[in-house]
């Protein structure tokens, strides 16, 4: 454990941020999975849009890198479109 007061505070704030980021990442996985599973329906379109929105928001907040958000959106839409065509 750190002895310096500022370092103790830094440990607490890092823990809070890590917990918040973990929740956001978990939600991203859920949103992408829902969009992929409901592809081809009216719900699927809304789910895909919401997943894209959440990915962009996570990237803007710094939870994930912007290139990772772009990659995830691309892969998700590829799977969604493949399901709609079939």
C-alpha cells in the first residue's frame, strides 16, 4: 500500500474508473450480441443502431480506442448484413 496521500487517492480513483469502464465494456458486448442475434427483424435494425451509438460513445469517452470501435462496428455490420441476406 502506498504511503503518499496523493497516491492513495489515485488508487481509489483508478478503481472507480476501472469499475465504470468494466460496466461499459460489458454493455458493449451485450449490445453487439443482441444486434447480431436479432438481425433481419425490425428490432435488429434498432439494436444495430444502438450498438453503434454505444461503441462511438465508449470511444469518445476513452473506454476503448477509436480504431477498436470502428473495427467492432465493421465486424458487427458484416455479421448483421450476412444474416439479413440469408
